[in-house]
């Protein structure tokens, strides 16, 4: 497997894509007053990647709910081929509508330590490599909490591991092909509308299919998505910590789609 497919620390960025991403990021940070961001784009058509601060471990807000979804199918592999419709809908509400109630329901059922053990075992969190996806608290609840070793965040994520999560989902390599297909159906959840914010707002009106997980809490404003359409198929991740982060993410999505569709 090539380095860009592993998204390991030794993978090399594509020079053209890296330059375009850095130019876009610099322009938008200047426009909205952001000092730093963490951003990544993986072009699945051209098999190349570009990342900015890929191993910066950021407070993840709701974006870490993807860790609960992964753990559900790892702990219940039978669900890949026999998922009860009510459970599928509840998982859809957790992922697509970002329901804290549903996230807490499943994290209590699975156990926080069990969820993180799944993530650690599958390489989605490694303190020696900057961190990754961390689920250390039940959403919307106080009480049980385990801070991540890098930043003591209750929920955490890095660009590299978010890109990797969606790459493995696209390649049907999350738990199993059947589990990956089931998870994708949960991301799609056609009966649950997209929240029209961040990347979805930036790509509104374009002939695209989007699956994504966004996160918002105070000034931590993030999005991660797989985008597919004419002449493009890519994964985009943006993590911000600024009051104008959503505006940055809206414009980032449009700009990246513009240069990838024209490449």
C-alpha cells in the first residue's frame, strides 16, 4: 500500500496540491482573522494528498462521534448484515443530525474505555504520533471523563486520522466491507437532512454527493467530508478554533472544489 493510502507520517504531499491548499488557507485565514487552522485534502481520483498541521490534536466537538459509530460495528460485527431499522435511524441521528442524546445512548451502551480501545487498536489514536480520534466523555453529560494523553481533551481529532477514517470507509476497510457499507448508509441517511452549514453550505447548488461529520462547540468549528461529483472524488477536513471558523469552512469547501474540479 502506498504512503498516501496509509496516510502515515512518512507520506509525501503532492507539490501542486499542497501549494494550492496553502494558498487557499492563507487567503482565507487573512480574510477571517484566523491565526491557525488544521486542514487536509485527499484527492482520491489522482491519489495525492496535502495537509496543514495534520497531527495537531484539536478539541473535536461532535466530529469524534464517528469513533462511537466505528466502535459499534467493531463490537457488534453481526450488525453489519442485520442492523435493526430503529438502531440504524438512531445511529443516523447521531451522525447526520449530530444528536448528543443518541451519542450518549451508544457510548453508555458500549463503554467509553471500550470505544477508545477500538480506536487505539485500529491506529486512530497514538500519543507518540500526535494523538488522533478520542472519545473520553458521554456527549451532553457530566461525570465520567477520560482526557486524551496529548491535550487532555474529552473529545479529540487530528486531520490525519479523520482523512484516514474516511479513506478506509471509501475503500470498505472499516471493520469489514459489510460494516463499511452499513456505516456509509448511516452517513447517507436520506430521511435525515444535512445541516446546511460549513462544507455543505459552501458546496450548495453543485452536482455533488456529500457524506460528512461536522462539529461545533463554542469557537471550535470543524467539518470532515467525502465529496463525489463530475471530475472529482476527494476527502476534505478542516479544523478551526475561532469565532469565524464556520465562514472559513464555507469558503474552504468552495475553493477546494473549484481547483480540484478544474485540475
